[in-house]
């Protein structure tokens, strides 16, 4: 069983948010988003949902897994190298096996194939959306898949901000620009803290 944990310059643009109907469905899910889907679908606890995702990935039921390093470069990795999962940030620490090299721990961001995930867990998104709407709820409040991609893009193109606060403020602006004004700063900070610490340990 893998070891898991649950810890984890602003600029505004005048952008007219797209309606939900006009946005293309995401093709990938990060780990927090996958857990959120299962909690909503199965009405289970986050702990149980995390266990189900972990078993499906590590047991080979979910094979469409794409991994990226924190700079946004795609990596060829095997799930057997996973050593630690941070369920808040969606970052997985792996232990690559390079002959003759010392043991290293490398952070990656795995994304799961959305269609395969929905099929494996028999989730009907449209049916669930209607049910949640009738209850006055929301299916997925924030787009964490797009968030992970944007974080990787920014670090790759602009480098790591000088401070974690600057990083958090930038991503808070990003959510606002997309019309998601319900996000709070502390949630973004939890998502970013481990990544920032891994890239700037001092």
C-alpha cells in the first residue's frame, strides 16, 4: 500500500467568462478531482474515495495515466514507482530506478484519463449533474484539472515566483479571470504549498 498524506505578481485581465455549456469537457482528471467525483457519485468519505482511486491505479484498472514534472514536461513513469501521494495538491512523489544512481524522490503530477475513469466507476456525469442541480448542489466547484495545467505552464514559461504568496495571488487572479469567484485563497495555498516547497526547499 502506498503512503499517502493530505497536506498540501498578481495581474487582472478583462475577460468575459465562457458559459459552462460552451466549455469543452476536460479529457483528464487530476487526483483531487477524481476523488471529488467519487465522493459525489458514491456519497462516500474522501478517505474511501482516495483508497478506491489508489487501488484502481496501482492495481492496473486505470491505465490511462499521464505524468508531468512540475515544469510541465511529460514523463514516462510507472505507477510502481509511486511512493507518496498528496491528495490535496495532487502531487505524487516517485522513486525512479536508475542503475548505479542514489535513491532520489521526484515530484510529479499525474493526470487520469477522464473517459476511462468514468467507465471504470460507472459514473454518468449528465445524470449526476441533473441530480446535483435538483439538490441545489454543484458537481465540481473548481476546475482543478485546468489549474494543474496552468501552474505547470507558468512555472515552465515564467519560472517559479519569488514567494509562495506571489504564486498564490497569481493563481487567485487566474480563477477570478475565469469567472470563478467562489474560490478562496486558503484552498489555493494548500494546493500550491507542497509544489513550492519541493521546487524551493530552502
